[in-house]
């Protein structure tokens, strides 16, 4: 039995320039004109993620988020001053001057979260340089009026949008796993202290039980070691049966995607999700460090995407090439009409549980 889941050059004055001048030819070096600015490097999404972490690290470094332009294959970094712009440009990314700082937007996100009601989500969109507040179809009447006033009071730092359907944790992928109370999906196979485990959603452990099987009513193959929900949404399950646990994601076409590492997602990159209900779907990352208010409580630090998902896909893999990115948490809509889905970041789960992809 195999459970898959499964993570300028600068023109300088030279002898050539002097010779050209002697011959009566005017060169760029002779005019004193500034050298052209370096062009952004062509990057994969994985390289862009690493560069984004480097350029935006630290609380006060003149940057305000970053996103990946998948068409041009370049990293765009929001900057607040010319010094930051020079640093970003020299590193191979494209600087973009914006109005609002990262701290300002984070404060707005947290302030709006203090008055949040179920059915709403909040995330910083670096392309807009604003906090995007999303309300599902259950938010109406007085609650919607209050939300509209709260967003309007943020002095242009936030916008409100609606989404069809209802935000919910997707309990009912990767391969299916079953408990006595429902079905979820394996996220990624991992190793801790030399023993095999897998990651899945924390709400699966919190709402459905401690033991999991590969088939409905079948023998137990894993027991929950630890989980976080609400607040976070991840769980670590230890394999208790002799089953194959390759480091790969089921692509539901007879093949699998090998997973070799885990990394942070980057806004704008193309990603794929695998889950036991709707199998494989793709889309783009919309925001990082997003918060969502489920009926069971708030969850923070999520990856927000426009990838669809449905109940039973919970815990399933979000990945890009060989990199594990996230665990399916919840969202709205479905894979017939589309929707949006939120994912718990894998690197954070690995750090918390002391595990690694494997």
C-alpha cells in the first residue's frame, strides 16, 4: 500500500573610448551619461522565493513585500525609498515604489482581524499594496455594513471584495485518509527522529479523530502525534503500519511528482494542489500571511490562492515543481465554478514539529 503525499555594465572610460574620440567619434563614456540600470534577472519561482526572503528580511529595510511576475519571470519588490530601490536592483530584482509600508499594512490587517466575523479573510496583497478583506456569502446585513465601515476607515490601505460560497475548513489531497468521522488528504511524507510521519491539516485531527486509515473502515495506518488548530492548521501523523511512504505527490494520472524540499511560497507564482476529492488543480498565489475566520476560530499565517478545492481535499499538498509549499486548510467555492483556497505553510509546520521532508 502506498500513501503518496504526499513537499550593466557600466561603461567605464577605457583606452577604446579615448581612441574613438581621437578619431572624431563620440562615445557614451565621452558624454558623461549614466550607465543603464541593471535589468532584472530571469528567475524560477523557487529562486524568486529565496531572493524575496533575502531582500525583504528585517523589519525596517525599506521594502514592503514582493511578488513574482511569472510571465516575465522576474521578482518585483515594493520599496519605500531610493536606497532600497538601489539594493533591490543590484540584487537582480525590479524595484517598485509604493505608498504603504509593510508595518502599516500589517497593523491594518491585525486591526481588522480584531473585529472579524466568521466568513471573512484578510491578507496583504503586494501587487495592490493594500490589505484585501474578503467576505463570503454569509456576511450580510449589519455585519456587512460594519465591515464596509471598518474597511473604509483604513485611509486607502484596505479594500473589500466578495466571494461566492462559504468559507469552510474542507473536511470530508494527495491520497485519501479516513477516520471514523470523515475524510481528509495526506499532505507530505516527512521524517522525524528517523521515523516516518506525514503532515495534514490540523482541523482534520481536531474535528475527526486521532487514528487514520487508507481505506474507509480499514486498518489504522497512522495516529496523530500533535496538531495545531485553530490559530494554525497543521498536524503531524505517525505511520503505525508498514506502508510505503515515498516523498512524492499523487498526480492522479498514474504518475507522481517527487518532492525534495520545502520552501516559502511567493506571491504571483504558479502552483498546483493535489487532493483526494478533486485531484489536481492549479492557480496562483495571491497573498502570504493571510488570516481567515472559520466558524471554529481564526487561523493565521496562511497562503491565499485562487486554486479551487472541495471538502475532503483538506490537508492535501500545495506544491511547485519539487518543492512542498502548503497544506490545504479551507476556502470557498468549488472546482466547478472556481473558488479560492488557503494553505498552511509547510516550512512553519516542519519547524514546529522538528521534522523534515523525506
